[in-house]
C-alpha cells in the first residue's frame, strides 16, 4: 500500500469515527507551517465541537523508533511526551493494543487503515480499538517488520 492509499484508508476510518458529522481533510506535504516540524502534512478536523489542525506522520508500520521520533518532535523524552496542542497524529496501517497504549501514554493521537483511532481536542474525544487487519494487511505488516529487522541487522554488521 503506497502512502496515498494509506492516507485515504486512515481518513475514511477517522471520518466514520467522528461524531456529529465531522469532517477530516488532509493537506499532504504542508509541513512548513508553524509547528509543522517536518510533518508529512496536516489534518484539518472540523465538526460541531470546533476545528483542529493536526500535523501528521504517515508510516506503513509502527515501531518503537517511530514512537520515539514523535516523542522528540513533541518535546518529550522516549519515556513520554509532554502535552501538545495540537497533538501529532500517526497515520499507519495497523496499531495493535500495546502500541495504542504506548501512543496514548506518550500523548500521540493515531488513526489506522483498519479503523482504529484515538483523537482528542477541545470538545472531541474519539477512541476506537479492536479492529484487526485483514490477512493481506497482516502479511504486509509482517513483511515490513522483518525487512526492517534484516536491514537493521545488516547495518549493524557493517
């Protein structure tokens, strides 16, 4: 799944989870705005509760390195990020339960292509979990995890 397809699936799931007819629009590669800090783009979330603009990072696979990177961008340490307004949001293929708890503890919002999401803001709280990936998505995630591990091991030997 390429980044465009990943973004579309994550946005579809997030739109379905928003209460009261909320909308979500993406502005890819708009990272140079204030607070962007090298974001892949911005999400514009609107609804009866108000409006939020959230910088996003799109990754096909969630790793501890991804979570640590977002913690540093938010000004926190690897042990947990400080509260940020707006929070960063991670868009990814699949967030499992352990990763969801780690992201939540770090103050990082997320939405995945399976429909899981955790997003908050003034007057808004969305928590959707328990959606599992399809067989092809699980296979892709497994392949990405193993390719990353092999590449890391190779780099360490060299």
